């Protein structure tokens, strides 16, 4: 076969045209159905690349994914290059898609007030004998993207690394940050150290076009809110 007319393997294609590399560079949404299927197949057959084989299979179902989902393992194995492992992989992927359609979306907790923030953190901080510092990261709608423990201290205080907090906030692409820690002593009044942390984090968040929404101090069933006290 003339070198100029021979079929290119996936490895010989430009990197941005290879399905796996294309997904890494541009995201899964940029791939065609055939390219997505090619990632599942990994390799084609002696006559076709994985993409070409995927195109032929999709052509056999009029490029309809619902029809593809009705094919059995035996149906898929009729195509050259599709053994039981590849057929099972395709059927499994289609079944996952079906289950995703009927599953309930994850309901994110919403923070609309200091009481919402208090109830979010209270189960984690209510009964422990030492201080812990937590954050919640929220989107523009006030829904919690993530909550995490930042540090754990002794009976009287805990430490906070602003760089760690901001790294977590940046990685989550959040809009708002809610800070929370507990006072095992029972005194919910903020300390000078609490004030300093609140001030520094508020300024750091503002520099990154984010907002420190509140700093909550929890003790037993009571709490102190910097936002409610107009101190943000």
C-alpha cells in the first residue's frame, strides 16, 4: 500500500485529534459519540481505527444512542474487532447512562443565613473537647460546593493557614467562603486571634473576587456570627 494512502492509526494522528488526548485538552463535551466510544474500545481492528469502528457501529443504529443501548453483547460481537470484553464494556457504559438518567441529582445544602451555617457545622463540632476549624465553600446561589476541616487544635485554640484555605477556595472556583470553629470552653465571644483571622481571610478572598460570607463560632447550642454582628 502506498504510504500516502494507508490508513492512519490513532497514534499517528495529531495529538489533538486522538480521543483521549482531545478529552484531556478540551473536555469530554468536545468529543463526538464515535470518539467517546473509541475511548471505551481502545483499539480497532486490522482494517479500522477505534474511531472508524465506532463510526461503523453507530452507523448501524442510525447514530441513535437509544438504539445502541438496546444492543446485546452478542449483537455487538457481530462487528469485526468487537470481542466479549469490548462488547461488555459498551453495554456497561450504556447501562451506567441509563442509571444516571433515573438517579436523583445530589441536593446541595444552601446557606442563606447564619443559622443555616450553624446547622451545617454543628454536627461536626458540637461535642468535641478540642478546637477545630472548618470552611464551607459556596457558589453564587449560596449552595455548598464543599465543606472541609482546615485544622485541629487543643483545648483553647487552633491554627489556620490562609494559603491552604485560599487554595481550596480557588480549586473549587467558589464564590463564597464561610469559616467556622468551635470554642469548647462554652464562651462564644471571638478572641483577638479570631478577629485577625477573619480580617486577613476577608481581604484575601476579596483579592480573588470571592467573599467571606461569615465566620461562625460554635459552643453547645449557641453561636456567634460575624455577619450578624456587622463585623465583615
